[in-house]
C-alpha cells in the first residue's frame, strides 16, 4: 500500500507539470509555471496535515510514557469492543516490559551487526534497499522529461510522456497488494530484475536510432514504460515490506531505521550523480550502467535475500539463522533446477528443502493436508 500511494503521488506530480506548463508569466514574475509546479506538491501535504488531527495517538507510545488511561482511550477508538481494547492494552504493557528487560545493558545498534541472525537480516535489507535506488527507477522518475527531450520529444510531449510513466508506475503497483503475499517477495524480485535490465538496455540502445525518424521516440518510450511495468510490482513495494519484517522485535526499530537510511542515502547519490553520468556516458552508457546494476541485483537477491512470505517470528529466526555461505551455496545449486522446472517446464526431481518450515509444508502436502 505504501508503494502504491507513493506511485500515486508521483503521478499527481506529473499531472501538475502538464497542467501548469502553459501558464504565462505575470508582471515581475518570471517562471511562474515551474513555480506553480513546485508549489503544487504542498497541496497534498496540507491535506495530510489536516488529517493528522483526526488520528489517534499511538497506544504503544502512551504506554511507554506511563499514560495507560490515554492508551486505553486510543485503543477504544481502534477496536470494536472495550474488552478488545483492554486485552490489547495488557498485551502492549507486557511486551514493553519484556523489551525493557531484554534491552538492559545491551547496545542494540552494535548487535545489529555483531549478532549473526541480525547481521543477515541487515544484509538482506541493505541489498533490497540499495537496489531500489540503483535499479534506476528514480533516475527516470526525477529526470524523465530530460530523458524524453534527449530522445527528440518537444517539451510538452516530454511532460506528457512523463505522465504516462507515472500512471504506469501507479497502475502496476496495484497487483502487488495481492502478489506480494502469494507470489512471494523473493520470487517477485528474481523475476523482475532481469526484465528491468533488458528494458533499460532496450532504452539505451534506442538512442543509436537516427533522430530523423519516429522509431527512436517510440522505442525509448516503450522501453521506459516496460521498465515501469516490471518495477512497480517488484522492487517498488518489496524493500519496505521486507525490511519491516526481517528483524527480530527487540531491534526492529533500529533495523528499519538503518534500512530506510540506506535507501535515502543512495537516493541522494543517484539524484546528484545522474546528470554528470548522462553527460559523460551519454544515454546509451547511462542506461547500460543501471542495466548492469540490475544484473548485480539479481545475483545479490539470489545469494543473500531469503524468502520471508507468511512466516512467523520463530520461522524468521530460523531462516536468518542459516549461515550466509550455506544459503548462497543452496541457491546456486537450486538455480539451474528452477530454470529447468519453471522456464523450460521440464520434469526434474525435487531437491531437499533448506529450511525446517519447508520440510513441514512438503510433508503436509504429501499427506493431503494442504
């Protein structure tokens, strides 16, 4: 849902660009159109600020401050019956007390990297967050109009084409609400990273098509749109969902903060370096650069990012307790097996599961329970 509405906001930004493009300058005001484009981003923010006053405060925060009466009032607004609010208030109190005992005398930030289970979750979260930026999506989101101008679009055509990318990004984020819990986080990434690499190469190579025809415009647009189709259900929604569930409860706030810092730091890196990259490498080299990173991302997901779909906290602990070298070796062994089975539709024997919960699922399937 987070990614879907983020994509919706990006689409609204492109709508504002098109809507204000032909606004003429007024007396003593130059560049009124781009000023209105920039200011329009504040309107949804004002709408959200107004809604904040109607949101109940976090019951967990109230309990952590010893304000149990306010916590109960907040929970009563969120639950159907008072007995449910009282039950959840007790659960929150007990959990917070347990967390205090666990955290006493411990440096949780250091444990994020020194405890093997936490370190593997941090590595997996770092991988998906880093690749969310270096897959190249924000290069297109931030500089799409410049890219389309390079492809010989007019200014208004470039803005309309950017709106098309924003609309595709939103529309194809909708299926992820369903597929992320059915197809799985890891499977979505492994499927979409090769596709994104192909479509970025297609876009980059299109700039070698002569400018005097319409083929160049068509292929560049198609490549960027197909990239959006592949990105939106995969590397768009998965990173934040994955990072939010990968860490154990006692360190989850620090782990999620680390993951979020990673994505925004590299967002800055991508945004600040792309204009120079485009000037030095030209569009062909710039898109090829990010296509290469998508191949790196596929390998990193394969080796370092285990599946977390529909797993309990205990099962997640067991998944991230598997040594990294063992997980990587198993996935390298499984790759040709899965290619034969799922791409070439060959009948191949099953390979032994890596995790204990997968053994239980296989056993229940064989007995007809599932």
